[in-house]
C-alpha cells in the first residue's frame, strides 16, 4: 500500500480486555478537532465544488476556533 499511495496503514489491536474506554496515544485530539469542525455548517456536508475551496473552509474554521480561544 505504501508504494501505491505513499502511506502505510497500521492496525492496532488493544490487548486490554476490559470494556472501559482508554484513548490510544494522541489520536483523541484529532477526533476531537474533527467533531469541533462539525459545528460549522459548511464543513458538516460537502458544499464546496473544488478541493481548494474546501481546504480554505477548513482553514477558516480552524482560525475561528483559535480566535475564540483567545
């Protein structure tokens, strides 16, 4: 897969058999950020026609989130 697409896919199986939630590494930060992006109407669905405009909407949402934290 790395030759074709330029990235490696890693599957991690937890050895913990308990049913409690335990975050793996810092992946929860990425998931939390994606859930914050869903608060913006233009990011919860694909309204954009080009990838460039979609990328700019993500950047604007990130800037807005950072400005709200100040």
